[in-house]
C-alpha cells in the first residue's frame, strides 16, 4: 500500500482578481520505505506539493491519501495530529531557537505530544545524527551543517514514518550537503523511513532512488535511479 498518494491534485491561490495555479492535476504514489526527490525550478509547484503532503496546506481539489486515509475531510485538529505523529519536517533555514541548546531544540518537538522520557529520546535522536557530544551547544555555536543535523534530530525524535525535507542542503557547502544526504540515506536504508525531499539541484536529487520532476504545476518526469549517488564517505569523515 502507498504511504503517500495524490490523485489529480490541484491548488490555486487568489491574488486579488487574479488566480494563480500552483498545481494543475498532480497524481503520484510513494511506497513505504522509498526515498524520493521532487525536483523543479522556482515556481514549479514543488513546495506547494510538499506542503500538501505534509498536511500544512489543503488542495483546492483532488485527493490526498496518507497511509491509505483520505485527508480532504480532516479538520485542523486531525491534520495537526497527523503532522505531530507521522511526519518529521526538515527545512532549509533549520528553524532552531537561538536561546535553546541543541538538546532543547530537539526536545521542543515533543512539547505537544508524548513527553515520556523526552530527554533520553532527544539524546538518542542527536546520537543518530552524530551530535550527542554537541547537545549543550546553542545554534550560534554550531556550523550550518551541524544546525541542520539538529533539525533532522528534531524531526526524528517523534518517531515519524515519513521525513519531508524542503531544500535541506540549500544553505550548505558541498561537504555539509554530502553529510546531510548521507544521514538521510542511512535513515532510509537502516530505519526504513520514507524520505521525500524537495530540491532544485539535480546532483542532490541523484542521491535518491527516484526523481519526480515538476514544472508549471505538472509532473513532467518520474524516473528510477539505478545507482543513486552515495555519501557514506562524507558522513564517515564528518
């Protein structure tokens, strides 16, 4: 069964008297345990698609099934519950609170959920991204790559079934980008997490097993990658 499935998904925004169409009938299916990238230029609709998949936005029409459940009739509370229990988010800008330590930022993800053993779970999440030794450091004391690793730990601490990453390497140098992709590949390979990432960089997309190309709100390509790029060496060196 598909963990993510959209059928004829459409999204339009009203800008005064003008209607802007971000999605024009997108149908995709992602199986549990896949690692997929969504690629396209600015304005292609890829981030809108990611927001709907992440239950951050609702389509104008069409259908979105999350783990086989139709989401179109869900209210704000149920959408928030799905985001909290099933989906971990990683963003380009990290979205860390500067006054909190790395550990505090990870713990924050548990504020509105199950807080049992929050400190222990947060330390395990930091260890999973190789940052347990930096748990007491604040974001300003960490490199960009380390901040993104904290953000990944924050996404993992809720034990989601899906990780959605929106331009996760967009603000990083090539070495740090390789480290982040190595972590995402390992989580997909060893933990069985479904990983979907948005990127405009073909080189980053080639680290995934499948590349979905979006342009003008339409799927214009869906290809399997026979031999994805590997970033294991970069992770080991990091």
